[in-house]
C-alpha cells in the first residue's frame, strides 16, 4: 500500500511539474510577444513624435505667412 501511495505521489508530482513547465513556457512566449510589440510601439511613437514636430513647424510657418498677409492687407487698406 505504501508503494502505491508513493507511486501516486510521484505521478502527481510529475503531472504538476508538467503543468508548471507548460505554464512557464506560455509565460515565456507571452513575454517574447510583448517585447516585440513593445518595440514596435516605441518605433511608432518615435515616428509619430517626428511627424508631430513637422506638423507644428508647418503650422507655425503657415501662421507667420497668414499674419504677414493680414498685415499687408491692412496696410493696403490704410493707403486707400
């Protein structure tokens, strides 16, 4: 009877160990996937930051041109 219990315990430990190993493998795969996704998101964030800076610069340039046009129109109006 003691041998049977010992055999069951060993079998249960083997099953538990296999389940744990499977879960660890899944966690490793999840970490690897998240690492890849994180790197892609960082690259995307960098590209968007560059695009944002470019758009801000273009907006400022457009604002300066519009303000210059308004000033010219006001001076033309004042001369009339």
